[in-house]
RNA sequence: GCUCCCAUCGUUCAGCGGCCUAGGACUCCGCCCUUUCAAGGCGGCAACGCGGGUUCGAAUCCCGUUGGGAGUACCA
C-alpha cells in the first residue's frame, strides 16, 4: 500500500474530505415513500426515444410519490461529446413535458447536475478509497492492456484486469514511485474484493430477485491522469452522484444489469447505502428476422427529433410509450392513461419493438378528438419551425383554416381520422388555400388522365357542371348537380353497372365525381366535397373547374 | 469463449396451476354503408419455440435445449 503522503500529493491540497460533501448534500426531507429518480442523458448524440421512455417513467414515479425527478448530464466522456447535444436534449424534454425538477438549467440544492463540473467531488472519494487501499494506481499502457486481453482470449479465459493479470494491483510502492517520478500517466482502479466464487444478489424492482457472479474485475474508476478535468468512469460517477444526490431509485436500461455486481461493491467500499435498481427492457427494432436495440445511427425513428419534425403530438407518443411500459394503460383512453400511475412491477421484461404504424393509429385517434382550433394552434406552432410557408398561409387565412378543419370534424360523431401528425396538414388540407393548391393544368393533367375518361368527356362534364353551377346549402341537392351532368354524358349510375359493361359508358358516377374532386382538391382523396365547396366559396370552386373546360 | 437477461398471434399488451376450444389493440383480408378516398359497423386469418418432468390438471412451476438480447472499454 502506498504512503498516505504519496497519495495526498496526487490531489489538490484543499480537497475536502467526504464529510464535507455529506454535509453539503444532506438526506432529503421528503415524505415517506417518496422516490428520487434521475435520468442521465449522455451528450454523445441526440436523445433517444428510449430515453424519453425511461425519463417518462422516472418522472411519473417521482411525481406520484411526492419525490424528485432529476436530469443529470453524464458527460464524462468528453472525447465523444457531440456539438449541440444539450440543446437537443432541452428541445426533446420540453416537447415531451419531461422538464426535470432539478437540473443544470433549473438548478437545485444537489448540483452541479453535470458530471464534468463535479471533478472535485469525485476526487475526494477517489483519494478516500486510495488511502484505505481499496483502490490503486495503474500504469498499464493501452498496448499492455490489449496484450493481456489477447492472451486471455487465446486461452479462453475471462477477459479483464483481475488476479495475476492485474499487474499493478499489488505493485511495489517503489515501482509506483518511480513511475510517478517519471511522470507516467495512470488511472485509478478499484480493488475488487477478493471473494472468488461468491454470488452477487439483488432485487430488481422490475424483475425481482437476480443473481450473478460477484465482480472480480479491478474496474477503472478515475480516467487517465494526463487529462483535465480528471473524470470518473460511469461506474464510479453513478455511485458517488446517486448517493450524494440522494437518489433512491435508479431506473436505467437493462444493459446495466451485468454491472450491478461492480456497483454494489463500489457502494459498499464507499460506505454508501445501496440503491434500488429498476432495469428497463430497451426499445427494439426489427431487422431481418431478429430484433436489436434501436440504434441512434441506423434508425431515424430512434431520435426524438424524428417525432418532433414529423409533428407527432407529444401526448400520442407518450401514450404509446406508457402503453408499452404498462399494458394496462394501453387499454385506457389517452387522457386517463396519461393520468394513471406507471407501475414498475408491471413493466415488461422483454424489449418491445417500436411500431410506427401503431403510433400512427394512436395519433390519428388522438387528433380526431381535438377541436379544429386546437389542431390549428398545434399546426401553426409546428409550422413555424418546419414549414414557414404553411405558417404564413395559416397566419393570413386563419378563418379558412378553421373552416377547412371543420369539415367532417365539427358536430360529427366520428371525425375524419386523416391527420396523424402536424406535417400531414399540408398534404391533406393544403388545397383549401389557393396559395398551396396545385391546380389541375387541364384535361390532360395526369391526375385526371388516371381516371381513364376521354378528355372530350372530361371537358364536357366540366363545362356543363360549371355552366349551371349552383352553390347549394344542402349536400344532397348539391350532389344532384354532378348526377345530372353525369347522366347527361352517359355515365353509369353506379360502379357496379359500369363494371358489368365497361364499354357502354365513359365511366361511372364514381369517375364523374372524381373529375370534380380532383379539380377541387387536386387529389382523389379528400373530405366531403360539398363541405369543401362551402369552405371555398362559389368563385373559387368555379375557378378550379375552369382549367378542365379548355 | 465466459457471465447475465429474455421467450404467447406479423407487432404489442393480457394471462401469474383449472374460468384458455388462449383475450384485447394495431396490421392484413372479407362483407356492409357509400358519389370517391377515408371514417364507421360486422366478421375473419393468426401465437403459448422444442423436449422432458412435477401435478388429477401447465401457456402458467422445475430442468434441459434452441433461439434472441445484453455485458465482457480510460462508452455510457
């Protein structure tokens, strides 16, 4: 073991003792059973939808029990940091209503909430462990480490830094001193307790009792001394931060299960009360015949920006996610499901595939419950960032927008489910606005041509329709106009008749009405035509028919 | 390789020893409604990976096997 003086010389002289931090961050005064949770995003990329999933659970549990929900930025790997990640986090959290009770922006008594700003705290505890001989200095180079791993693999031994492979574990203090004098960089490793064959046991809040081999690896706890700031590895930061922030429930992805044995040893060595763990099954993605974790790099839908850019309502996404976590919530109506508690013991243990088709369905259902005014407000907000032209049009003609949205929505028992996300507004309702409408160019327009009606007939229908056009209030009467024109030009009365004898007619009433629909909306799909003409007004209707008459 | 975790329709959630000839939702396919596309209504296809136990009785418990996932970093 190293002399205390040698150890202390490695740290700032004014570095506080553990008691200092213990007093600065006392136990929280919270009601019995209050859960303190934390979400720890790492700024090595965008927030993952799986992060939203976990953060939702963190927030729900804390709120529900009168506890606290923290967001702590886990930026101990400065080399992998991505520009703009923090801003992206904030966008994501804001969009999904997941703002923390305590974080860097909002502050809190247990900060800083960014690991890179907690260097001194970590150093205190590293020194503490060093002084007790529970940690040691390791000068092994990258090459030496690689060689060790290689030899272990060759002999089919477990890889790692342990036992006789741990070349600096029981090094002669004189050798250590010599390295130090030579200015060699070192890391600090945790001295794994020597309990070969022991089992590590713990109870996961989701999975129940779990066990594994006790850890015997001397994991790195403090990264290389040639870097500044000197930061800890995840394992050590987890122990120190969650203890000092008085977190009592750690919810994280199940890729951490295998690290629990190390974490237990670390908590124990540090003299910390153990925390409860809840390991969540990660969101998956179908690839070929198998599943794999949703990947930030390969899957666009892994990023929260995907949902924000497309304009999925946050409530719909949250509802979907909660349903994945607790099946019970998926059976409830959205509003109720959002208000009901998430229960850890009901969380699934196998990773669910994210199903965008299902999300679409949920979102369409949800938007169908909204009023035209609410939809307009949401679309305007979305368009401000993602479709400025649409935003401008909406601002200029809010009344028209409202009239458009009212079609088959206001006063209807089953509103039309044609909007899954805000970006659908333009393709579905854009035609209402003259500035966004892609008018037909004439009888040869390919959308019209696709109907298979002779161009002369199209022209004739359009001419006759326009010539006698009346802007009627009654939908039935209004449609009679199409019927009359269709009959006059020999269209079949219904699709069946036409199908029976296609050569006898230029088309059926179906084709006749589609001619008008395409002229009016530019598409074969649209809300009720009569309602559309009401919203558009007589002049606009006629001007949209007009190109077909030439 | 080693160590963990997991396993019900295509997807998702339910089922926690008999109520299961396995249920709901999404998808898909029919049919109805209808001037189109939708929406809506009705109906249908479709699963307990496999093999052993335990038990009067197993999707449910145990063991094995297969398959999938994760970890095995000075990444988190």
